[in-house]
């Protein structure tokens, strides 16, 4: 007996169902493959640049690339002769300002007071003489024995002598009362300004000897002995930190599934050992996929930069710039 033929509509429905199941399975496999795909990136170290604060020739380089240094170790020495001259000028300005303050606080010298008293006595003598001369001229004018102009001249001489006495008395009082508090305050402010400038130059001179701000390893020395780098140029590049970190790029589709502190397994190119890391941070804003991560569908996607800190005890021996692949730890 032969089975009855299946109607055409039923065969088409069955074929559509098979294709749908196959499509779902394929999409699931694609999503599973994408979720299991490694995150690509490079191994990095935190980096510190020690800049040049003055454009001076390099006298001596005390370290070499790759050398481990401790915090405070001498790295490099710049020529400080120009700064020494400026510091000497600042020292002289401080001494001058300090002497000015002492002079104002001390007040007038005895010789100045004696000279002022003598000037007052001379003015008073002239006043007495001019007063007598005016009296004689007035008596003669009353008898109409002298011209009116002679009397006016005698009066002017008497008044001028009186004014000179008043000026000499005021000058003597000024010297006797001493310096005004406002003048002393101005001199003390000028001294403080000179001392601040001196301290700034002393600090600039000390920074011509570059010391390691943190413990680390010398990564690069861009300049050689005898070079005169510009202000702000990086003279020494330091790799710092207890361990390196992997800078990887997370596809947009996997961003939600990652969180800080999450554990990862790392494969470092050139090493067969499996490394372990922890997600330290992940960027809030996306960026375009870097060229070395252009694989498959990720080539047209936005990614988030993430940093995975290695937790292995021997991670400090790994160099920077080595490619890595990271996968979420199972």
C-alpha cells in the first residue's frame, strides 16, 4: 500500500518550519560565537612624563632606559648657571627690601634731628631780624622818610621768614614722631614679595635636577646629553604601577553584560601562560573599533574601551605594547 500523498500546502508549511528552526539555530550559534569571541587589545602600563620646566642644556643623565628607579632617585640634571644668576639677583632684592624695613622701623638718625633743629634755629633768627627790619621801615614810612615800596619789601621778607620757621618746625616734628605705620606696612609688603620671588626661583633651580616622582621603570629618554629641550618637553618617560593592564575594546552588543570587578582570562601573545585580570574601568562613551580589532561583524560597530588590570604575581615582568586577547572567566 502506498501512503497518501501529502498535500502541497502542508509540504510548504513543513519546509518553512524547518527553515525557521535552522535560522534560529544559526542566529543562536552566531550570538553564542559573538559572546564567546575574545576581546582584542594591547598590554599597557600607566605612564608618567617628567617635563622640562626650563629650556637649559642637559648636563648629565643619571639613568638608562629599562632601569628600575625608586621615588626620589635622580634622573637627569640641567644646566643651572642662568638660574643661579637670577637667584643671586633675587637674594639682593630681598636684602634691599629687608634693609628698607629696618630703616623705617629705626626712624630718623640723631644727625638728621640735629640738622633739623639747627635749620629751625636759623629760620627763627631770620624771623627776628626780618621783624626788626620791618619795624624800622614802618617807623620811617610813618614819617614819610622812605618809599612805600621799601615798606612792602620789608613786610614780605618778614612773612617769608615766618613761613620758613613754620616749615622747619613741621620738619622737626616729622622726624621726631618717626615713620608712619603705613610706610612700614608698604615696606614689609615689598619684602614679602621679594621673598616670594626668591622662593619661586629657588624651587625652579631645584627642579633643574629631575627626580623620579614615583617608583617605576624608565621607558624612554627622548633627549641626549648636551641637548637643549624646549620648555614643557618630556625629558623622561616612566612606567609606573604594581602591574600592567590590558586595554581592550568591548563591542556594543556586549557592553551591558560587563561590570567593574569582573574577572577575565588573558592570553598574551608570545606567552603560553594563562593570565588573569580584573575589569578596572570601562568608558561611558563609545568609539570606533581600532584597526587591529577589525574582525567580522565588529568592523562596523562602535566599541567601548576597557581596562583589565592583571592580578598575577609575575605580571610586573610583562612589557607594554604586546597584543592580548581577553575572555570572561568561566
